[in-house]
C-alpha cells in the first residue's frame, strides 16, 4: 500500500535542491530512465521500509502501526451478512512489509498505478456490532482482530499539477484502492452476546468458516477508508517534503 508513491514520483521529477530535503534513504528515480517503472516499484518498497519506525527529523510518523480513528460498515439487507459495524481506535500493522510488484505511470497525465502484496496484516481495535450472519443473529461490543494473509492491492493515484517555488509538482486529488481476496483471513470478535463464551466462540467459528464471504462484505468499506487515509497521508508528505 504505497503511501509514499506520490513522494517518490515527485522526487523523480524534482531539481537536485528539492531532492536533498528528502531522507537520504529514499531511492531516486528519473524520468529519463528507460526502466523508470521498475525503479519506482523498488523505490516505493524501500520508502515503506524507511517509514516503518518513522523519520522524526523529517516529521514522518511511524506507519507501523498505522492509526485509523473510526470505520463504519453497513451491509445491505439483501446480503447473507447483514451487519452494522462501528470500529474505533483501530491499528493497522505490517504495512511497511508490503512489496510493490508492479508500477505503471503516465507522468504527463499525473496518473500512477501500482500493485502490491502485503504478506501479513492485522487490523485491531474496539468494535460494536449488531445484525445477522447467515440468518444467525449477532450482537457484541469489545475488541476485534482481523488478520489478512497474502493480501494483494491495486492502487490508482490521480493527481493534478500545482506550482510551487517555480516548479511543477503533483497533488493527489483521488486515490483509488482495490483489495483482492487474500490467501486467508482470520476473524475474532471478543465479548459477543454480552460475554456468552459458548455463543461467542460458535459465532467466531461461523465467521471464520465463511471468511471469504466476510471479506467480500468488508472489502468495499476498507477500500474507501484506505483510499481516504492514503490520500491524506500522501498529500501531507508532499507538503512536508516539498514545500
């Protein structure tokens, strides 16, 4: 999940003076390089590693974990899973372990597309939930953990040119994220049914047995939330590094 994609793109087109304000660990890619897209994939992967614990001298906060303040999910009544879920104080881990496998750019149109694999990711925090799963009623409030294995993501960044200090840069105006079905997903919701352990274990079992269906129902909300967060972070990084 390429939070640094726009920054790496900017670095590839910056004058030397601007490039020098970025962390020295960031790999630079140049538009004249015939293997620019390959360089970009490597640069993004390296930048994510560099950001794992943050880079305080550049005002870059750690991305492991990445905080998500709130997330709401409401499935439709016609779905086999009809849940209203509200999450707060979420943490997303292991984002820095992502590997960018492919990048494709159209620099003249300020469009960047890429694909990545995150071997292991955890999303955990506080939840409230009510509704039904496969006709079974469910309710709960407590701690939740959703773990994704082998998650593939596709990213499309659509930018617009802005002028700054006599140079042309890109600001992200739209960030689209698509999540492919992972190799596996595990789910745990604590304190289901007001703490009834037997019912809670049974419901967690049902959800894990049907994890592909659960993922498909969660995917849209995750895509929208991740796109919003990554756009915000990308633009903040741009302003910090290139202002």
